C-alpha cells in the first residue's frame, strides 16, 4: 500500500491518498502535477509537509524503478550491458549472478541482440526497452513510468503491459494522456492544478465516471476483453 497524508510539495497539495497494490494510471492536463506526483512517490522530491509511505517505508528506503519519456537522458553508461548491470553492481552482486540475471532478463524482453550495442545507436523503442530492463532488473518495490508511452505505438505498449504483468511488481504507477492506456490500469488518479480531483477504480464495474466513447477508459477496457490472448 502507498499512503500519502497531508502532503504539500511544490504545486502538489494532497490531503490524503491511498494507492492499492496493482497498476495505477495518473492523468490530467499539462501542468497539473503528474511528473511532480511521480517524483514525490519516487523520493526524488520530498514533501515540504506531510508524509509518503510505501509498504511501511519512506521512498528513500525503497527500491524504485523509473522510466521517463526520454529514457536516454537518464542513462549512465554507453553500453547496453553496463546499463542493465548497473543496479546489480551497485547492490554488490557477483559477476556470475549479474551475467545470468542479464541473460534471463534480455531473453524475456527480447533484447538479447542489443546486449553488446552502444546506447547511442539504439532506436527510441530500443531505448525504452533497455531503460525498462534496467528498472526491472533490481526487482523494485515500485515501478514508475513517466509518460513513457507518449512516443510508442499501441503494439509496443501492449508488449510492455505483458512484461509488467509477468514481473509481479507490487506497485506500478504510470502517467499518460491516452485513454486506451488508462484502461490497462486497476485505478486512475486525475490531477488538476496539483490536486487530486478524482480517484477511480476500474475494477468496480459499477463505476462509470467516464462516458465519452473513445475518450472513455471503460470503452477501451471492453475492447481489450475481445482481443484474443488478452486477459
């Protein structure tokens, strides 16, 4: 459980918010505080007042995975293998453990062919997969995706959804403007001017606060139910 209580942090003013384990989508107009909200959860920024608790701990004491809209801006190394290995090296894993873990992860992500490549030669989609892998490899308590889908097509996003579900990460929080992406979440938090204006469960079939067809996550949720192989 993620618990936010009486928080003031920059534009954000959140009296109370609880995010249950699962997948949570954050949405709202540009400038509404989506990235600030994610940074608050990650511990990148600290509240001026109030508390953020993730599974009973401060964010600083948790393992957080972060993938941004432009993932190459946050990469530390020039080679794919080193970028994937960095969280494990910082955690003092042995060379053998690191090599085996990267081999398994690369296979799961379908990026085995990228392991020896230089970061600067990767496409946008390949950069996302590498950043995604570096975030997953440490088995984070919380995985954060900050508008990672803004430059990705639906097929690629669906691929990431499958990987996320298989990862069994307890908390996944992502920001998006796309209703078809919101539909993949268990709940949606809508921000405006730094405040939570609505928190909606998509697990409750009786909850119908959206009603604009293509702009309605419930519409897309019904669409996904009819895609063969999608659960």
